[in-house]
C-alpha cells in the first residue's frame, strides 16, 4: 500500500506561522511523524509540499497508477481551487481532506471547501495528528474496498 501526503501553501511555515492556530510543531516534525507512522505500519509513503496551485495539480495527477490513497491539506486553496478538486476527481484515488485547525470555527471564507465533495473523509481541528487519523482511515477504507 502506498499513500501520498500533499500539503498546500504556507504549511512549510508550520511552527513559525500563527502558532496559536497551527501549533508549535514544525513542518519537519510533521514529516517525521508521518514517516515514522508509515514505517511502523509497513506502508509506503511520499510527502510533498508546494506553494503553487499548478504544482499541486501536477502532484495529484502523478499519483495516478502509483498511489492507493491521498491525504491532502490544500491549505488556502481549499477555499478557492476548482483545479485541485478536478484533479482529485480525475485520478479517482480515495482521498482524505485534512486541516490542522478547526476551520468550521473560523472565518466565513474558510467555510467553503471545493475539494470536500471529492473526498471520502474530512478531518479538521485535530492538529497534526489529523494526518495520522487520515492514513489510518485510508488503510481501513482500502482494505474494505478490496473485500468488496
Ligand atoms: C488549513 C486551514 C486553511 O483555511 C488555511 O488557509 C491553511 C491551513 C489548516 O490546516 O487548518 O493554510 O488548511
């Protein structure tokens, strides 16, 4: 099983950006947490971050035929990007949307998620542990899909 983790703009600034909202863990801490979890559970993973919408679309497309599942935090592009939604629909790979903060309790403009309709689950407000929950969900989801 191979899972791709994709992070959108400003998530490389974790630990520095608005720590009252996103916490003090750095992006490197997040990557280690994911890598350690995947190694201990015998899951292949690759982790990608970009500040550019088109690069995120390219990364999603590159998962076709390679990844069994995607965990994505599109960050600000969550609230604006039809292109990222279309890319997830195009590849048809089970995808979980993750947000570190609880977007449901934040500004009105964060209440819209374009990608959500193409995702099998959304996890918000669980900090960086949300990424691990997303991977755990995908493992079970993919096992069940294989049994069907
Ligand atoms: C975020 C929430 C978004 O609204 C914001 O633009 C981000 C991070 C989160 O992880 O909580 O950059 O996706």
